[in-house]
């Protein structure tokens, strides 16, 4: 009993110390927006507050710290040296807090599964499978987060991921689910009958994919695997997302690269056509992955095993 009393007293001491020395959290969140926007008005719009409410919070924050944080100007505000220092600290702490909250929300819900995947894989391959999983297990919610810049460290915030590579990650359990097969496609009403060779393909209007920000094949890589040098034409349309490039092909803007997981069924239904017989099969592919040091929740394990079974793989 005495120990419990002392522990509660210690907690009260810590809490009261924070309340005495730290400004209110909402003022720090508002300060971050003002510092980033350089304007009370723009920050108010972003935060769905009035300009006067933002101004009042910033006065409260400056009074709490007893130092000026802004230089007020006719067209906005600039940070003082103290304000710039505080903004750096607040940015870092809010980012860490948001990161922690997202990880807890994603990983520790008993009836939810969080999955990380690229935009194209999530749209063309994973989404149809989620519909089937939901029919079979309506009590489990699958939360999909789609980004292209995925690496081994990205899995910290998620139960599962579908990661492109060779399956040799040191911190991840990995199970192969999809090979990488890439071939040229076009809309069925686009006349490509005269295109039979790589040289003829390279001279045709091609939809270009800008992959400078993430790991993905582009036309230069694709032709290179067949031993042909290639430089895109300046008139070719360029997209930085595979889903956008594929949409452009669907609209008849040219010939584009398609991965088998996104185009096989469309080709079989006659909604797209293959261009030439060339197809690149790499030694890489898509893997269902999870962190080795963290046990999956029952819901995540169920989805993991169900997804593997849907592609004919086995859990292991």
C-alpha cells in the first residue's frame, strides 16, 4: 500500500513538472503550422481555426516561454532565432509522436491488419484479394498503406508488407508470392501490327516511366536487358507513377510497360494487347514480409496465411 502511494505521488510530481514547464500541446501544433506556412492566416486555414484563434494561441505560447517567436510583418511572419530553434525541436518531436501513434494504431489492433504495398501492386493485385478476404472474414479490417519508396525499415509501422526484391532481407521473414515479368502493352485499337522487333518498338511512341525516386524498371532498363541501348524521345509523355503510366496506355497515349500482375487478366479479356513477343523475366519479385523479431497478431497471421494460400504458396 505504501509503495503504491509513493508511486502515485511520483507520477503526480512528473505530471505537475510538465504542466509547469511545458506550454499547452495545442499551441505547439499550431506553432508548427505557423512556422511552416509563415502566416497566421494560412495556418488557420490549414488547421480549420480562425485567424484570431491562431493569434491568441501564439501569444499564449510566447507568454509561456517569455521570449518572442515571431517578427510580425504586413505580409506574414518570420521566425526569430528562438522561434527557429523551437520549430526544429517541435518538428522532430511531433514527427516522432506521430510515428509512434501510427505504429501503435497499425500494429496493436486485435481485429485489424496493416499492410504496406506499392501503389500499383495495391491497386491491381492486392485490392481484388481484399474483397475476397473481406467476404470470408468480415470481422477483420485490413488497412492498406500504399507508397512506392518501401524498404526493409518501412515494416516497423506495419504488420505485413509486400516488398520487391530478392527475398534476402536480414530483419524480415519473407515468402515469395509473385515473379517479376514485364512486357509492352497497348490499347487494343492501337495499330501495332508493324512492330515486331526491338528496333521497331524503340522507334514507336512509348509512355515513359520516371523511376528516379524509387526502385522500378523503366524503358531504358527494359531494353538494356535485351542488350539494346535506348534513349526516350523528347515527345514521349512521362509519368512518375506506374498506375498513371498504365492509365495513359489505356487511354491510347502510346505503348507502355506492364507487369504481369497488372496486365495478364486485361490481356486475356481483350482489354489490352501485347506488343511484340518480348517479355523480361527478372530474378526478383514480390515477397510477403513481416518483421522477424515481432510475432504476428492472430488476425495478421490469418491474413498472412490466407494470402499465401490464394497464390498457391505455403506459410513457412
